[in-house]
């Protein structure tokens, strides 16, 4: 049997058929493995590139400009129309003239649909006109006898035979009777109206330069919804005789009034108390050689847009100072048009607007993004009135000679620009520019804020504090485990730490938010005592160890010295936590979080300290494992040769081992950094998700990854919010790619530099 087995183990002779077959089979397997590995690598690269281009595909439309396309053109009897409107479906329009005519017509071909008869007085003439906020559809005619007619447009929609039918009509929120604006019966030169369900305000400038304000307040009977009373409040402001007013505007909330004169001054009044209006400020809004040619409220009624004779458009809104007083500020300007602005139409739901100059050039703008979307010719006449549809996708223009044009607008994402994404933005109702992410709100009076700066800052903050915890512990632990620890102890420690990596981050985040955060808040002095005393006690323990008798020290086998620190670490932690209430009582009046708030350091329970501890714990296994393998893999002949030449173990470690293992250590750190940057569940559950920019370790933050996880389920597909979240993912993808590329370059240079050791 022995002889047969020895004969069977004899290799076939070189060149024999058996040897050739074996060689051919081995070459086939080598080629198959080579091509399989190459194909797998190519598939990984292809998948990464595919992800990148898909993210890019979703994000790119954010930065498209606006486009306009003529839908239809026709002629209509305009009769010198003073105002037109367009409904949300771009198919019904309303034209109002200074003769008191109201005509609803088909916006596509000009065909008359309805011509309601307004209850105009026979003993007076129309002297002024005003429109309220576009969303309310309220209008008013002022008359030469000091009265005004307030009315509004409405559209009733029905679906007979499953086909949409729009029925236009006129309603009268203050009744069909005329409102007495000026009790003295003087001619109303200028008029401004605003109305809602509870209140209607009409302000007028009389021929003798008096500013009269009338407010009709509807008080409903709480016992019967059909019963109500109307209380009229009146006020009068006497203006200077030499003042020539040109524009008068009341805001949608009927709390503010703006009066513009021919010298370019804007008078800003507080009319919250209608019977006692108060002048807040009078400011010169344009240079001496420039006139105000148009003025309009931006959606929401907080900002006013001032069109100038030099083509510039300024955005002004009240800003509160330190004394809680409001003053007007010119926040931003648009200078893409050069001819006098004659008409401004604001969007119903966004902070965008359209501006027409007297050469027929149309500009499409967005205020908050400080973005000019488009400047193109619209008409050949400057005497044109324009109307934008509620969905901001249609524009109707009507010239003085009756040329009407219905234009379709493609302008999906005007609120996104480099400025709004990455720079400080001065939002309405705020006292200064700021970085803000606030994508949704419970109210309709809201503007989404899509600054990625606080989210990127939060991502960096999370990674920074996590790496501050993980790098020293993981690298020092790996050095000791690979170079100084006994083999038997290493077989216990290394697998234990590597098993830590299998812990689900959602469990770590859950524990961090519900257990660790309250524990840290209730024992802050103890936590900081551990961070301070543990290194000190470790050094003291090592010094005491060197002073012990040699016979006692030799009882501990080489490489097991670290076990002595286990009871020291446990003792320091236990004593620090037990002493925490006493320290807090002595040093911080029994409440350290409150003490921090009193000295100006904000404290949140779920803060960066908690995230740093937990995320550092999650990153440690990755860095430790790779670093330990790199150090342990240093060729033995290098360490033996160094020791043989007289170097101490510490000198061998610092000058030979670490340098040789530096490419692997650097890779470990960069992989750990990538893990920290992309972490989602821990930062989602343990930070409070507050998108602020502050390095305060006691405050939370919001990271890019956590923000995507929180808001993607509620984002409407293809909306601006949806695409900005994809942009956040693209930023995270790009940052990871850049970090990994830099890491690979540095790793290769370190490998080339120290490969000769």
C-alpha cells in the first residue's frame, strides 16, 4: 500500500499529456480569475459612475434658467385697460378699464365670456383704481366724490359631463354700496385696497393732499354665523401742500402703508391701529436723478419692489433693530434691465416676480435667490399691462392698442442659486443675513430656505468630534496590540474589538439618544472628570508600575501589562460618576447645564459631545482593525535588524514600524473618516437635528445624510425640495470621492517613500 501511494504521488513528467492538460487547466483558471476580478472591478466602477450621473441627472434642472414661449396672439378691444388678471388654468382673463368696465374673456383667443355690470354711481366719475393682493382678487374704483367701490373676482369650477367648466363672477366683500372713504367728499387721486374675511381697508389720497384711511371690521356673532356687524374706523393724515404723491400701497395684512412721492421718497406708516396711524420712517429710495416708476408688494406683503427709471429694481423690507424698532432696508437689487420699469407682476406663491420696461423687455427674477432667470423682448410697446397666473406658468400681456399675447413660462426652480445654497441670505422678517435650512412649515406664509451650508457644517462637525475620539484610541490601541501585546491576549482583544463593528448603528443611535444623552446631561462634571482623570491616572499607574520591585513585576508575563489598567479605568469611571453630584453642587450651583446657559454657552441634551462619544465608538473598530493589520504586517526582519543594531523597542516602533505601516494607518484613518461623514442613524437620533452653524460641543447639528433620511420621504417627486436633497447627496458623494482620491494619492506616496526600508 505504501509503494502504491508513493507511486500515485509522483508528478507526471514534463511535456507529458497529463502535465499539459494540468497546465492548460491551471492557465484557464488563472485567466478566468483574472477576467472575473477585472469584470467585478469594472462593474463596481460602472455602478459608482452610474450613481454619480443619476444624481447629476436629478440635480441639473435646478440650475436651468427660465424659458418663455408664445402660446397665442390676438387683438381685443382694450379701451385703455388699466389692469388684467389670468386664472390658474391660463384660459380665463379679466380686464378692467378706467371707464368702469369689467370683461371676462378667453385668454387663448380673446372671445368675450362675461361682461358684468358694476354698480357705478351716476353722479360721480372714476378718478382712481387699486388692486389688492393677487391672491385675494380684490379691486377698488375711487370716485371724484370721495367714495369707492370694492369688488373681487371669483371663479366657480364645476365638472358637468366630466369636463371642467369655469364660471367667472364678481362679488362685493363690503357690499354693493359704495364705501365712503373721505367724509369731506373730495376727489380720490390715489387709492389702495386690501380685503379678507374679517377686514377691508381702503386708503385714499384726496385732491387737497389728505391721506384718509378707512377700515371696515366685520364682527361675527358667535351664536349665529349668519349674523354680523360692520364697524368702520377712520383716520386722516394731512400731508404737505408741496408733496406730489405718485403711489399708495397697503399691505395684505392691513398693518402697513407706503406712500411714494415724486421726489423718490417712501413714507412708511404703521396702520395697525387704523384710528391712530403712525409714521415710522421716510426714506429717500432712489438717487437724485432717478425716479420711481413702479412699486409692488412681493408675495406675503412684507417686501416692496421698487422699479426705477434707470431699469433697476430694488427690494425693500422692514428690519427690526436692537430697540425693537422697524426701519426699511434696501436688501438687494436687480440691474439687468436698463430702461424705465413700467410694470411689475409678482408670483402668487413664490418670491419671484416679472418686470416689464418701456421698451418691451421682460425680466424674470427671484428675490431670495438673487437670481435673474431671463431678460427677453415681450412686446414692442411700453404701454402694456401684464398678468401672471397663480401657478406662475402663464403670462398675459395687453398693449394700449389691444394686442394681446398669452405666453407660457417654464420656470420650475427659481429659488435655487449658488447664493441661496452656500452664502448668507437675508430673508424677510430677519434682522440680518443667515445660513438657514427650513424646507417646510405649518403655515402658508412661508418661504422655503435651502441653505446647504449648515448641513455641510454639521457633517464636518460630526466627523471632527468622532475622529477626535476614535483616532487616538484606535491607533494607540492598535499599536499596542500589534507590537507590545502578548499573542494570547491579542487573540482575545482583536476579535472583541472587531465584533464591535457588527453593532447596528441604529441601536447605537437609539442608546445614545435615550440613554447616554440624559446620562451625560445629569452627570456633566463626572463625564469631564473621566476625560481629564483617566489619562492622568494611566500615567500615574505606569509610573507606579516602574517603581514596584522587579520580582513582583516579573510575575506578570510580557505583553499582559495592559490588563493592570482595566481595574484603574473602571475605578476612575465609577469614582468620577459618584463624585459628579458633589462637584456639580460645589462648582456649578447644582446645575451645570443651567450654569452654561447663564454664561452664554447654549446646552442641548442631544449634542455634539454625545455624538462624538457614540460615533467615535462606532468608528474605532474600523480604524483599529486596519491599523493593527498594517503594523502587524511589517516584516519581522526590519524590527529584528533595528533591535540588533541597538535601537530600543520604542525607537524601533517610531522610526521603523510606524513609517513602514504609515500607508495602512493613513488608509485606516481615511476609511474611518468616510464612515463618520456618511453616518446616518447615530446623527439622526442623537443630535436633535438642529441645522445651526456653531462649533459649540454642547449644541446639536444636522448632517447631510441625516437630513436626506428625514426629509426624502416627505419631498414631492421632482420638486425643488426633492432635487435639493439629491444635491445634498451629490455633495456628500463628491466629498467622499475627493477625500478618497486624496487619501489614495497620499497613501501611494507614503508607500513609495518607505518601501525601501
